[in-house]
DNA sequence: CTCAGAAACTATAATCACTATAGATTCAGA
DNA sequence: TCTGAATCTATAGTGATTATAGTTTCTGAG
C-alpha cells in the first residue's frame, strides 16, 4: 500500500473519529459538517469526496459490504443445517446483538441506535444487500431468484437489526423474530 | 366548516395539485419547492407551514392515519377469521394492489413507486402505524403488546406495500408474502 | 356590530447539506 | 525526471428548510 493510499485512509479515519467524537458530545444534529471538516483539518469538499453518501455515512465503514459474511455463512453452513438457522447464528454474532465489544464500538452502536438519521442510514446499508442475499438464499434452497418469497425473506432478515437492535434484550428479540420467520404466525400463542 | 378552514384546505389542495403536476412533468428532482409555491401562488414559507415534513409530503394526504382502517378491519373481521387473513384482505384492497383506480390516482401511485424519495416517505407513513397495529394485533390474538413477535409481525405487514408494490403482479406478491408470514419459511419448496 | 386575538399568510434573511468548478499539490510509475 | 492521475483546496453556487417579524383575514365574545 503506497503512501498515497495510506494518507487517504488516514484522512478518512480522521474524519470518522472527528465525527464520532463530536456527535457524541453535541448530538448528531448539533454538529455541522463544517465543524467536522475543521476538526479533521480538511476542507468541506474533501469531506464530501470521502463520503459521497453524506453526513450520516461519516461514522460507517465504507465498502464494508455487509452481505459478504452473511452469504459466506450460508454457503459454508454444515450440511443439513437449515438456511434460516445459518442466518440466525451468523446475524447473532454481529454488532447489535453482542455486548462483547470494545467500549468505543459500543458507544458508536448506542449513538446509531439512538439517532434516527443514523439508524435509517444503517438500515439502508443492510437493505443494499438484499439482492445478494436473495440470490444466495435462492441458490441454497433450490428456488428461483425471482420468487417473491425469497426476496421477502431476504428483506425481512436484513431488517432484523433495526427491529431488534433497540430492544432491551436484542438477542432474545432476534431469536423471536427468526422463530416467526421459520414457523410462521401461530393464530393462538402457544401456552408455555 | 368555516371559511378559514375552507381556504386552508383549498391552499393545501392547490399545493398538492401543483406538486403532482410538476413532478409528473419534470420528475421529482427536476422541480424546486419554489416552483411549486409559485405554481400554487403562495409563498415558500406558507408551503412549509402546510407540509412540515417537507417536499416529499406535498403529494400525500396528511392526517390520513393509515392504520385506522387496518385496525378496524381487524376488530370487525368475521368471527373465526384468522388475524392474518383479515389483514391480507384489507391490504389487498388498497391503492398499490388494485388497478381499480381513477387514472389520476394511478399516475400518482406510479410516480411514488418510481421515485425513491417518495417511496421512502410512503414507507415512513406506513411504519408510523406500527405501534397502533401492534396493539390491535396483540388485543385480537391474546398476546402482550410488548411481545416482540407482535411488533415484528406488524412491521412486516406494514412493509408489504413497499416490498410488493413495484412487482409486475403486486397482488400475487402480496399473497405470497402473507403466506410466508402465516406459515413460515419451508426449508424446501413445495413441489406443485 | 365591533373588536381582540388567533390563524394564515408574507417577505426576508439566515443556516446547512451538498455540488460544481478550477486550480494547486503530491504521489506513482514509466 | 517527467507526465498524468489522485487528492486536496478555495470559492461560489443551489436548494431545502427554519427563524423572525410583520400584515391580512377570519372568528367568537361581548
């Protein structure tokens, strides 16, 4: 990796860190992109060159195609394991569902969950993988990609982080939702 | 209804119609709020007084609480009819799923479906009813409102318009998705 | 009928995210 | 060592949205 790329990555990191710190101190809406650019010591134009998606994208890793590991988890699952089970396990290990994180990442996650604009953008990033996930599901389950059921399942799975992420017990919520997707809605609740 | 309210409604209608016409002619991004205000012969400040949610809200009915009829359909369903069946029927009769509409409304629907910003806003309006729908579902099915399953079902149902609305056959898509929600994801597709 | 206050409207100016342009600097590779 | 591309910069927009302060227009009480 040449010096040029290194400097670029450094600038990007400076922007992320400045944004995260300032958002934490004054709230997302209490910070302007100008302040962030200043703090990172770059021009506003440079800031936008690094985050074409805008202010919300500042604290997210770019190019982190979130579907890669999901699709991989699907393809590499133990033979005989149901598709949904593989997705459940894979998802449960991700950020919103474990507290096994450095405090820095935890603060970041809390900021995202509690800020509507950031939460929405996070959802957008997840949903962007819908096509890829749908293809993988179709391939693994012998269905057609154009099957609406496949697309709906992909979408519903990818929305679990937003839906369950803010719950008191996110992991329990995730499991409840996967159960719903796997077994469907029982007209009457099962008595324990 | 006094003259004041009548005039207010008239202004609101003028804004809607101006926006819809201009969006149709030049596309959503090809029209500025200033143009719309001009066309409706009001100031920009007035425009925003009528649509505090912003440009996207211009062509949507405000205060049209979309959950009212859904909740009603749930409460008034024939006894013995499953919750999901009532929701399916009620939803199937709505705008995105029937072509039984005046051409004006159809053009509006097509504009929404084909414009990302409008589509997103439409989804936001649907999702805003999540709490109300979750309460109704909980009440009708003897579950607790805090039950994650109930919240997830409400959310998933409310997202059907966005998910199925752009399909070649929206009604078939809607039915496929309701089947998925009712019966769950079958590990292997049923052979016909 | 009238008058006081609320509601709707207006012009104006500001803020803020974001884009476009053109030029300067810095690095990579031949 | 030179050329071109990538990065960065300043500057000047555009366009949505908000704030302010003042004007007009209804409404309802007295």
